C-alpha cells in the first residue's frame, strides 16, 4: 500500500526521503530531524498519539532546504536561521548557482579558450 504524495509522513519516512543515514547503525537518523525541529521554529510537525511526529509536504520541503544549506552548502545553524527568518528567502537554485551564472559561464569559458589559443600561437 503506497501513501499518496500529499499524505503526512512519519519521521522515519522523512529521514529516508532526506537520505539521513546513521553510518554506525545503518538506520535512518531521525534524531537529526528532532534536533532540527528544536533549532528551527519553522518546522512544525503534527504530534499525535504518543508523541509521534507527522510531517506534511511544507515541512518536508523546509527540511530539504535546511539539509541542503547545512550539509551541501556547509552553512552554520545560525546562518541557516538568518536565511529562513529573512523575508527575502533565496530559492535553492539561486544559492547553488551563486558563484557563476550559466550565461556568464559560457562567456568566461570562451575568454579562457581564446587566451589559451593566443598563448599557443606565441610559442
């Protein structure tokens, strides 16, 4: 039985979606999500029967963003908090491509290839 994409997910399912694995135990690191829940007030799962956490798509997307910023971009928790609390929150793609935009990359590569060609011609 498959859950629909809009269904609430358990903390274990969210850890699996995010790819958070505990390398020592080989299990999914749900403790990381619980820690982020304490650190980032924007994460608000539904807590039902016996303190079980259930996450909707909005919270899962927020957790993906937090994981991207912390793990992939190497930001600090305080840095991520500032981004999430700012009104001008940046989309993930803009953060990932901040150093070189695609259109500028082509021009830079063209200039580099022209410089290399000139250097070869001067020999």
